[in-house]
């Protein structure tokens, strides 16, 4: 099992603390813009509409609040908004559970005095041993900001030997957006990129004052046009399971199911494990990678 506990050093990057009021405003605008009147049972007056999606007046009517009240909220003033009103607005906007939670975090931020956003996340030694026992199963632990905190030998064989990277580079966002070799590794690179941006958006809602997250977003915004495009959508979602299709330089195409488990004592940390369908070509490929050991890790992206 590979692990590094040193404190990451984040290089200075454009972008100060994330503006929670601006984030709230843009999120509500973007969710309102994606809805058409016919989607919510309202008449559509066609070409005379000046804005994409619903008007503020229409959204306020659906949510059962005054136009002035909703306007103040969409301008970023969520200081006195109640949970009941947020629930009504979430229903009117057809928000998913993840989007509803994000809206609540933006409008009514919680105090994180007991768990500072900028603290270094730690991985318990028992979890490290658990990763070691998952023989033949690629698995890693990921924290806030898409930081890769720990991983086992099979994860290195499949995704790259992260031990060869500086601590600041062990981050899924930097790997996917800034390293061309990961475009080759993920067959559906765009979906992987979307998943990462959605997760970072969720982090930004929970920890808008996190300086390391702000620096990461600023750096990626400067260096990656794709990141800027996806960040501007304000999309959020949580993905706890699914299928990833990879093109590995040694064994070719892999189709792996993954499951993500949040830790009970730290919801900002997740264990992610991959497996192949029994008897499949991908399962045989994983067995080959396991038998090759360190030779396999040298063949996947690491520099």
C-alpha cells in the first residue's frame, strides 16, 4: 500500500476565496435557466421571452414566495431564508438530492470550527491495512478537493504509480485536466472530467473559505479551457457507483465496476474500490496486472 503523509504545498494560483453569495446567485440562475415553462405546467408565450428558462416571477409563483423574496435570494442574500422555503424552491427547480444539499450549503452555510477546511486530512492506519488486504482489487481513498490520500498496489497498477508524483500532484482534478496521458487512460474522458468538477462544486458549497480549494480552482481555470467550461455550468452530483472504461497500456480495454463508500466518522473521505465481472476479459486482465506487480505500475501514467 502506498501512502504519503507530508503536508501538501499548494503553489500560488489566481482566485481568492470563493464568493458564497456569487455562487448562490449563479447556481440559482443556472438551475432556473434549464427549465422551460412547459416542464412545470406553465404556458409558454414563445418568442417574446427575454430570458432562457423560467422567469423569476414564474419560479416565485411555483415556490409559493414573493417575487421580491426570491429575487433577493437569487442575488445571493440567503441570510434569513428558512429550510422550508429552500425546500419549496428546490421542488420548483426540480433539484436532485445533491443539488438540494448544495443549495442549502450555499444559502445556510454551517460552521466548520471543529473541522477546519484547510487541515490536512489523515488516513487511519487500519484503513491502510484494509487497502493492503484487498488483493486483486484496485482501491484508493480520496478526500476533499479530489485529493488522493492512500492507495493499494492494484490501484497503482491500473491508474498509475502516484508515489512517483509530488504530493501536490496526487489529485484527480490535476491528473485529469492537466496530464494528457489520462485522456488516453479514460475512454470516456469527458464524463470523468464532469464527475470531478461536480465533486469540486460540492466541496465549494461546503467549504467556500478553503484556500487550497480556491487555489486549485484558480489554477485549473487558468490552465484548462475544459475545466473553465465545466465549472461554469454549476452542475453538482454525487456518484457512489457506476462503471469506468479504461484503456490500459499493457492489457488494453478494461471495464470496471466501482463503488464509493463515505467514511462514517469523516464524510469528506471516501474509499473507492473497482472490480470486474467474474469470468470477464477485464477480470483476467486484472489478474495479469496483479501478477506483473511493479512492472505493471511502470507502464501506466506517472510522469
